[in-house]
C-alpha cells in the first residue's frame, strides 16, 4: 500500500496542483520501483523554512528548491518526506519559462526519485535522474486529473 500525505500549509492558494495529481506522481514512481509499502509526505514550505532545514541537516546556509529525507532504510517499507519551497519554485518557473505547475511536478518527481534510491552526485547519475524526471513529467502531463 502506498500512502501519500500532502501538506499545503498556508500555500494552498499558490499551488496549482490537486492532491490527487500529486498522489498519482508518487504512485507511479514508487510502483515502478516495485516498492510495495510506502508512506510519503509532500510538504510545501517557504524559503525561510527550507533554509533552516538546509542549515540543520545539510550544513548549507541558503534556500533550495527541494529536500528529501528518507526516514528508514527498509526497501520493503519506504518512509520519507519531501520538502518543497514554493518561493524558490516560483522563481525557478519564471527562470525556466515554465508554468508553476510543471516546476512543482519536477520538484516532486526529483524528491521522490531520491527517496526511491536515485542519486545525482555524479554526472552519470545526474543524466539518469534527469531522464527519469522527464519521463515522469511527461507521464503526468498525459494523465493528470482535471
């Protein structure tokens, strides 16, 4: 069973995604990785909050777009949290000239891929991860709920 918790916090009006679409993205990635049981939380925050997380856990003193935390190492029972900065996502959507919805989907996919075991530290890994991101973004575009 895959359980997805979505926490929009006070940003609900700024986030152009339905909870059902977010759950669809997570289900696709987790299902493709053959993970049978998962509980994943997607948490939308601001730059201030994500900077605090970045400082505390990654020793970086700046905002970032997405941070993933795997809460266990059990491949059979994945638990994790994905924090997404709505402030940074808005700026990046403008920079990349894409809709905010697409940028948020990219960040969700990126965060979930990390939870599912993908890394992007080396060039070969970055290429694989980018290809996976593009695959799931296109899957979302073709299947999203209205």
